[in-house]
C-alpha cells in the first residue's frame, strides 16, 4: 500500500513539473516571437490596432500561461508533496483537478496532465 502512495506522489510531482515547464516555455515564446507576428500583420491592420496588440498581446499570453501553466503546475507539485507528508484526500483531489485544468495551457505536453491525474488517483485510492 505504501508503495502505491509514494508512486502516486512521485507521478503527481513529475506531472506538475511538466505543466510548470510548459507554462514557462509558453511565456518565453510569447515574449520573443509575438512582435515578429505583428510585424508580418502590419500591412493588413490599422496601425492603432498593431500598437495596441504589440503591448497587450504578449501580456495576455504571459498572464494566461502563468495562471494556467505555472500556478496549476505548482499546485500539482504541492499536492504530491502533501501526499508524501501523509495527507490523502485533499492532495489527491488537488492533483486531479489542477491537472485537468492545465489542459488550457497544453497540459504539460499532455504527458503532465496524464501523470498528474494518474498520480492523484493513486493518492486517493489509499485513503
């Protein structure tokens, strides 16, 4: 029984790390390449719209990736750590819920989503 509990915690931690890494990658890419996309679109859109999105676009993408990727990834990691410390119900539910919600940022290359859900289920099975 204890082996499954540790395995679930480790799977949740790995899944959360993948979700966190993908959120950071999306934030980096949005900072570096968004201006290039706007430069390509500058011929077909009004200059006011291009200037607005030059500022607001990367901020919006970064905010979404921070909320959905980084924060949800950190919460899945913390649920795995809580499960290692002996808690069962709350960490299991947290791992499942925040892993599923991370699909809005890609779910940690989709592998993070799967590992987080499996880890949360394994944590819950041992209540």
